[in-house]
C-alpha cells in the first residue's frame, strides 16, 4: 500500500502548491459581486474581500468566516449606509463568535440604527477580535460596539469617529466591553452625541497619539475607562468645549472594579488637555492607586486629578501658547514654555516604555515624533529633529505588516509545528508575486525573507497579501514570532503558537472538502467516494518530529520514509479510522500524508475526517464514502 501511494504523492506535487492561496473576492461595478455581503457570504477562511469605491445602501450582514479581511480599494472609502437595514438587530456588520480576527480597512459606515438604540457600524460578538484601519464611522448609534470577551483583542488605527450616539448617553462614538487588550492609535474621535468619545472596559488599554475632541458638542467624557485596568494614555490631544455635559475629560474606574480589571495602573504621559469655556475635571478617578502623570499640558483651568497619591512630574498648567486654538491646532509656538521642559518619562516597573514615539497629525494619522535632545511637554514636539526610529506612518493607506499567521492548509488556526506549512496574511508583505520553482525551497523569494524565532524560513510563495512558508524544522516549540523583510525593510513582528504538532488538512478553495485520494489514486469526490474498508489518502501538514529527519526546505524522502513519531489517531464520521501510514509525502516539502482505512460501518455520503497528533486535533474536513460493495 505504501509504495503505491508514493507514486501518487509525486503526482500531487503538481497541483498542491497552487491550492494554498486564499482567494480575493472583488466587489463593485463590473466586478464578480455587486454587494459586499454577497462576497462575505461566499468567502472562506483567510480570504480577502476587495471593495471598490461607491455607495452600498443596506449592505448589512452577520460575518461568520474566520480571519477574513475586507478592504476598501482606492483613495475614496467605499460608503456602507444602513439605509434602514440592520443585521440581527445589532448594526451594519456583525462579527460573530466564529470570525477569529476580522480585519476591516478603508470603509465608511453610517446610519446604523436599531430598536434597542445600540446600532453599531461594526458590532463584535463574544470571541470576535477586530483589526480596524483607516475607516470612518459617523452618525451611527455606536461607531463600534464590542461585546465582553476575555480572549478578544481590539486594534483600531487611523480611523475617524464623528457624531455617533443615539442621544441617550448610553451609546458612544466607540464602546469596548471587557476584552483582553484594546489598542486605539492615531485616530480622530469627535462630537459624540451625549455619550463618550471613547468608553472601554478592557483589561488593558493602549490609547496612543489620538485626537479626542468634543469641539462644540454636548458629549460627556472624552475618555472613559469604566472599570480601571492597566491603561496607557500617551500622546493624545484631548479637548472639551463649554457644551460638554460632563466637565470630566478622562474618567477612570468610575463604575468600580471588575474581576477582568485586576490592575489599577494608569499612566497619563505627554498629553495635551484643553478645556474651553468651563473648568475641567481633567482626570476623574475612583482609584486610590497612584496614577502616573508626566509631561502633560492642562489648559483652561480645573482639577488635574482627584487622587492625592498620583505621581506627577514635568506637567504644565496654563496656556503654553498654541499655534491656533480656535482651529484646535494645539501644536506649540516657538518659544513656548512647554518646549524642552519635559523629562524622559522612563518605563513602567513591568518594562513598558512610556516615551512617545509618534505624534498625532490631523486627520487620523500618527506620524513619527521628532527626536530632540530634550522632550517637549504635551502631545507634540516643536521644531525639527531627526525622526524617531521605527516604521514610517502610512496614513490613508493600509499599513504594511502581517495581520495573522496561520497554518497553510486550512488557514483556521494559529498553531504551527516545526516543519509545517504556514501562511502569513497582511498587507505590503511583498512588492511582487513569486512562487518557488525548485527544491530545496529558497530562503529569499521575490525580495522577501521570513525569519521564525530568528531562523530563516523556506518560502513557497510570496505576494503583497499572503506568504506561504515552512516553519524551520529546528524551531523550538513555544511562542513563535515571524519577521518579514521586504526588499531589506523589516516589518513589525507577528505572533503565532508553535506546538510539537499542529495537524491541518488541506482544503479545496472555497470549501471544507479535504484534498484526498482514493485507493486507486483518483481524487476523492462526491461522485467518487471511497468504499468502506478501502484506504483514503489525506494531505495535511504539521506532524512535528519524524523518523528520518529532513532539513528545512527539502522534500520528504522515499527510502526510508519519514514517519511521524508522535502519538496519533484518526476518525472518519466519528468512528476510529486505522492509520496505515502517517508521514512526510515523498517529493513534497512540509506536506504530511495520512493513509487511513475507511471504517467498515460508514454509510455512503460526506463524512468529517479528523487526525489528532500529540493531542492536537486537525480541522474537520469532508471526505466522501461510497456504498459498500455488494457481498
Ligand atoms: Ca467632558
Ligand atoms: Ca524638544
């Protein structure tokens, strides 16, 4: 049996690599789809939906597909308007609990309105993580509303929130419930309708380099951190006018503690606070834990913080001389007493660097903050200086970088193993598209290199939105970090889990159908099922250690075969399937071949196959069983 299947694996090498690319679904005039939600409904895990500019009225839906990216193309954002419609009574787009991480870029959302007055431009259900970049939310009951979810992370960058709120004070420009981490960076949030510019109950908050301005609106708090939690508020411009119905600007732990918010650490560093037309409670806290206030400007009069234990240094009280207060340009005039009056804010005891590396640039951008010999007080550095190190700001277009690292067979898990095939999804991952044409696989392809925990990784395929790579066989299990280098420029690192084994079954595009062959080496298919008792060959990745080790980037050997060493089992249709062979597919790099006996009792039809190695279960993929042969 084994020797026969080897021939087949060699044939498989012709078609397998081309199947491992996520699909791009195009929406817009003259494209495959006219409605965004049609494309979302057809998309599979890891796919990208590209949306042309235009107005999409009532294009509302629940999103269930894992690790989807929805990206507006061009310089004008596609405008999605509720137009009286909603998904599930919740809003325009609802990220359900199955999405993993939903990424949305360069889209405008408006008009979300539902019966409970919590209609959101984007609503995240429990377990849904979000990455939102360069989007615009206006005139919704909530711009974004995130449900409580202990494992979720929410990252929002370079986006605009204006005039959201139902007017009841219970809905806000942005409302994040209990999540693990909330990052809000380089955004513009303005004029909430009676609610807050930002409300968060996250365990940890990173509020960096934003403009949070109430302007002439009646909104309440500018930043409201309801239950405390470790919170970094760095480099923001925060303003309220005479009409703000609550003179508090930052609220902290005003609704008391919560089991998801064990820390009461609050760091308020290099912000510019301006209250206009009324005295402010700049920071209103119900925590007695010593907040840290460094290098802030407090303009307009009032109480800086109602906590006598706070640690304060190098703050400026009064008007330091702004370039144009009326137009809310709070950069410093030359000669301002706040220039060169700050001090390096240092780091937390936990090692988090508090020094601002960027500064807000209107609208919705965080540019590099110039490095000067002495840091200025407030959100802006006056005058020239060499730019700080790091990535250049790319506001208005998606930022280059990896957004997800997942297995390269089913794209539905961030667990990988030494020697397994992985996929990196993101933007700006390459400036060209290239596929490896020979083995051993190259470590450089199309100007791209990938390192896993500092070890160069072999490359199958590179493109701007996806890279397929092999985890180096000598990578150590534990935390995994990939670094992508494009034409000599290294992108920010991305994380994944690196286990001893990470089995994943290859799927046909846009389906849950396994790439598998019957005993006669024909493709297993709905009209070509495998009879009970016969052998089916399932193509996978992620076996971990093998008996005849193969160097990174090299093909599976024939003699002797490289068999998986870790404990394994398999089921088809929930019944145990005997494993005849489990090991590297000869002639392929990083591909695992499972020869399984179809259980005798299975009825004809589609059944789920699952392979478990060292306690890690694969995705459940469909294989087809034929009727048993007549006796
Ligand atoms: Ca206020
Ligand atoms: Ca300076």
